[in-house]
């Protein structure tokens, strides 16, 4: 018994430095940010006078923040739906053991190796609508050359499209990652289940609808959590591609926080935006973690 307690002590001492670092640089800083969000520190000089939730109530009255929340809702919904649809479709195609599968898999996964900054710069050029002096550029120029000029658009410079143009770039980068998740799930399903369904008279469509897709439910939930987490805190893609946009049409909470804190020196207001973003991510992630923990215990 003494040997067991000694081993536990050694194990605890071994992980203690990691616990201290994580507590200090994550949880302690989160607590400090939460405290700053409830002070009057909205200038270069620190002012730690406690004002409660006043910064939060004022924040929700700011039109830009209201637009940001709407943009986040639109971006998250379209981003998750598009990534799951395209990723699942590509995974099903590759699961047919097509010739050159490894090549296609590498091509589809390649965008994932790029940073959002690189993706933003590339898609800023691709979706550049051009001007009266320069004419059409990017994809609009391609539409002109192939006789599809009616498809030309202002893309991210059009307030009505705005955030949807950013969705296109984000989906291009992460749909391949979603494909890899689904492909791993498909390869983990025993082939005997498909054969049994086919013997019972199920068509290929019915096999996927009633056998395979239900078994991929954990993959779908995991993909929603990962993609949702990325979309709720998106910053670098927007910063590199569009900025806040015309009429804040491509603005997001993270970019607003950056502007507020590091350009406007309103540290308390910026901290309140950060806490709201943390809460949004927590609402998405924490129920999934609880569900996963209960499933492992069962």
C-alpha cells in the first residue's frame, strides 16, 4: 500500500509543473480578463474601479456588436453545413476505392496545411471584384472569359454578400479536414453490415441512409463541435481577407475585440467581448464534453 501511495505521489509531482503552467497561463488569465471586464479600464491608464456588468449592458447596445453576432450566426451555420455536406460527399466518393484515391485524398487535404492568413490573402485576390479602372480580376475575370459574366459579383465588397464570401474561403480550407474525419469513420464500419443490408434488399442509397449515416453520428457531432469552435473565434481569416468590411458586413466579435482593445485602448470593453466569446464556445463545447464523459463511464 505504501508503494502505491509513493507511485501516486511521484506521478503527481511529475505533472505538477504542467498543472501550475496551465492554471497560471489559462485559468488565472481567464479570471483576470473576467475581472477587467467589470472595471472602468477604458483608457490607456488603468482604472480598476469595479462597475459590475455595466460594460456588458453597454456592449449589447452597440450596433457594431449586434451586427457581429448576426454575422457569427450566419457564418457558423453556413460554414458547418457546407463543410459537413462537402466533406461527407467527398468521403463517400473516396470510400468507393476509386483509382488514385491517395492522390485525391492529398489534394483535398492540402488546404488544411495552410494557415488562415495565407488562405485569406489568396481568397482576397480570387474574390476581388475589380474596379472600373482595372476591369474584372480574379474569379470575375474568369467568368468574363468563359461567357458567364452574369455570375460576377462584388463578393466581400458587397454588404449583401459580405460574410458569405468569407464562408467560401473557410469551407475551402476545412472541408477536406471534415472529409478525413468521415472517411476514417466509413473505413471503421464493418463491410459485413453493408452486405447484410444488401442481402435484405436495400439499395445503395438505403444502405447509406439507414445503416451507414446513423453509425456516423458521433463523427458528425465531433465535426460540428470542432467546426463550431473554429467559427465562433474566427479572426485571422477575416483580418487577412476583408477586415470589418463595408458597413461591418464581414466583421466578427474577435475582430471587434482587437479593434476595441489594441486600437481603441478600451480594455474593459475588449475584455467583456472576450468573455462573451468564451461563453459562446463553452455553450457549444461543454455539453459535448459532459456527454462524452458519461458515454465513457457507461
